[in-house]
């Protein structure tokens, strides 16, 4: 096999792997083929934030010394008939996003470039990415090691049917917990989300033992502050728990009891916009204070950007009920972040351990950095998570490259690339594509951020995972009413469950926090919002699914290799996928088959027997190897 000229993921060519901390030395090695007659080589870099282009020369004479210096003498490029060029490059002392390629000069004086797309002419080389991050601020390990459970508070568990009288907005409460939610537009063509089921903080508290049985170590609550909608992403008052959910005392008691069970609590921070029916905007006059929509003399008026007061203003995605705030305004920063009793500080003091930033790509970098700084001051082991749907290491938002993962902003991000790639694989895609997508994330993210990702299959922003898996490739019903009432056939449900269990093996074995959207473990189904936000089916759960998720949670909490072990790929072909997690002497192998035909795999194994921790089935080692035959839509966790 012909050796590559360069491979950014191979320690024979680049050390260390992936992102590096500020000031770290990086060793590059190049092996151009002899027929190119290369006389000289240069590393060409572009520093994104410094807006600077630089070149650094390689030297064949440096190769042996560079290998010794990087302590990888056993990881040299295979010998060949061409030269080996080597260079030690020191990363910048400040966080940076670097794009690099290589320039060669031939013996005849002509030039050629090497990029991710191979050898090419000047200006055509596709660059590799090198993330340089500040590692001076530590990342709490508790989040990435454990299991996260996401709750949509109105729909999880209620202790009684609440009376909405006197509460913000014209609310309607369903008397029957199992009723269908409202889903059709009102007479004005708007979907108002004003129907409630009455799930509460006390209801969640009652179910803490259930969450503990699932192995949950982080409880992620969708917004809990006062709002006139059931989703509460249009905040009315940041200083008040929505009364249908309970009180601040209820929240503190929930946190105290969760902490006693080893469960952390994460709050959803919606700081890019408020509700128009809020204390701060007050377009409907629901609050006694003077809002920005009522008077330009309001203390909150500078928080918003009006084009024509009071009816034309910046709002989130053009939705007039979600007026956007000016996050750079000093008084807003003081209120949300830096004041002595700021929103960030007071709810950490009340018991929260983490904040998840809604639409983080619409928050300024400085705003996020200020939040992290204050969180570290208030509670040093608190965790900051950002909602970003793409590769967060190179994300561009509003024409600006973002700095979420460079060590001074978020600790981790919601790993939507994981979800997208896993869904593609589970619905018939090539396992090699999943591996490539995850290797890109692993290479681009700082290690602490990669191990702090929130990995998920289902969320409140997507159709239920079971529905997506069970009905594929059938199209969703065309009308909203048809989708509201659709329930899978027994055959669709069975296939969806088998694929969900297969996907859960990957979810729980992969680096980052495996995250359950409430009810996915109980067999909940449904298409898009609001059908993915039904009430938890207490008394009607799929017990088999629950047992599988509980077992996976137990394995995740008891095996350190699954919590923070190194990742090594073993198989990624067609419908077969396998990877190992290793820490010290402990090894765990996750192997799955998302196809309809059996898949055979062979792995090295150090002991005499390997046991599938999910079924107890054992595999005999023969000459240091085990061979398994994975049935369709199935998987194993070998220990």
C-alpha cells in the first residue's frame, strides 16, 4: 500500500493528535513520493483570529531529532524511496483557529501544494484545521462521565391538576393526563402553546428514585421560569419559578434531594430573547412594572432594538412574541450575569449546578465568556453547555467565527453532529460515514470539550427517535391532524425499538454524556413539536426498553472505561460498527449491526473470555482473538 504524504490523524505524521493547548509544540512529518523530486517543503498557516499568514520551512535533517523530541520513535512513517521532512511548530500563546497546508519546491524550481484534497496547484489546497485552546481553566469531569436526562417540565409528572387562575397568560389545563395536546392554530393563525398538563417540580422530585434507577447523574430541565407558554422559552420573569411548576423553595428542595442521590441539576438559560408578555417588554400589560413596549422611559427600553417603537423591533427568527435583547447592553449584562444577585448567580445559589445556553450561536462571545467567569466565581465545579447544531470548533454565526471551545467560553456543546450521524447510520447509512464524522469532531474539539459533549438521539426540537427509526423510510403523514393521531404499526414499533436499543449502545459507550429525552426509554412516539412533547406514559411504559436503558446506565456508571476511556475504532464497514473504550486494564467494546443481514467481526482480546454485558453471552478467545456474529438490528457491549 502506498504511504500517504501526510495524515493528520496518524502519530507517524502529526503529534499530538487533534487540538492543542496554547504554546504547545506540534511535530509535523511529510513523506512526498520520490517521483515528485521534492527539494524543500514549508508549513503554510493562516491564523483566523490574528488574520495572519505565515510559512515555516521543513528540513530533512530534522527528522530524527523531531521523532526523538516527540517521544514517538515507534511511530515513524513507513520507509520509502522519498525523503522524510520534519518540523516542530509552536502553537500561538493565545487561543486560535489555524488553517494549514503544505508547499513543496521541486528540484527544477517548480512548486506544488498539498492539502486535504491531495497534491494540487497554488491556491487550490484545502486546508486542515488546527484548534489551539486555553487549558488554564479546568473543565468539571462530572458532566461528561455521567448520564443526562432531559425533562420538558409540563409533561413529565404532576401530583395534582393545577388551577391556572391568576397565572400569567390565558392558560388552559388538561384534566386528563393522557389527552392529546392542542396543535391547531387559533383564529389568528397562531399556535399559542397555552395548553398545560400541570407537570411540576414536586412531580419531578417524586420521580427522582426512578431517575436514579436509570443511572441518571444530570437532570436537564427545559425552562422553568415564569412564562405564558407551556414550553417557557419566552421568559416572562427570570427571577420567578413559573407558579404552575412550583416555588423557589420547591426548586431548592428538588436540587437538595437530587444532590443526595448524586444527581446534578442543569437549567436552561434563554438569554437571547424574552417573551413579549414579560416583565421587561410587557406588551400585554401583564406586569405592574413599566416595560419597553409601554414607554421609552422604561429601564428596560435599552435592552431591545426598535426600528419603529413600539411595534417594529428585532425578534428571534421574526417571531413577534420573542423580542430579541441587546446582550451587549451593560445593564442587561449586570442583570443576567454580573450583578451581586444576577440571574446566573442566584439560581446557582438556589441549587443549580449547570446552565445550558439556548441558541448559543446568537449570543456574543464576550457574553458567554462573562457567564463562564461568573459561574466559576460562584460555584467552581459548575458546568456551562451551549446549544450549537454544527461543529462548534469552526462555527460561523452572523458572519463571525465563534470561540465557544477555545477554553474561555462553554465547557461543552450539544453534540448534534453525533445525533445526525448516528441517525444516518441507524437508518441504513454506512458506518464509515459515522466514524469519519466523529473523527472530525474528535480532531477539531479540545479533548476536555470532546469528553464533555451532550450526546443525544432525541431532543425536544426533533420528532421522537422511536418514530424516526420505526417509520423510516415511509414519509410522514401530510397533514398536521394525521401526524397528531398517527401511531406506529406493531411492525414499525418493533423495528424502531430494536434500532433504538442498537443506537443506545453507541450512545452510552461513546465519549461524552449520553442523554435521554424524557420518555424515549419508555417507548414514547410522535412527530414534530408539539407531538414530540407528550405526557410521560406512567403505567403504560415499555418495560423492556426501560430495563435496557437502566442496564446501560448502570454499566456507564460502573465502568470507568466508558466514562473517560480512550476511543479506538475497530470496525466501520457497511452496517457494522465497533469501537473500544480503554482505561488502564479495563476495556469495553461496543459493536452494533444496524442492517438486516448478519455481520461478522473479529477483535483482539486480552483474556480467555469476552462477555456481552447486556445478555451474559460469552465468547471464547482463540489465539488472542474473538469472533462474533451480530444478528440484524442488534449489538453487544463486550467486557
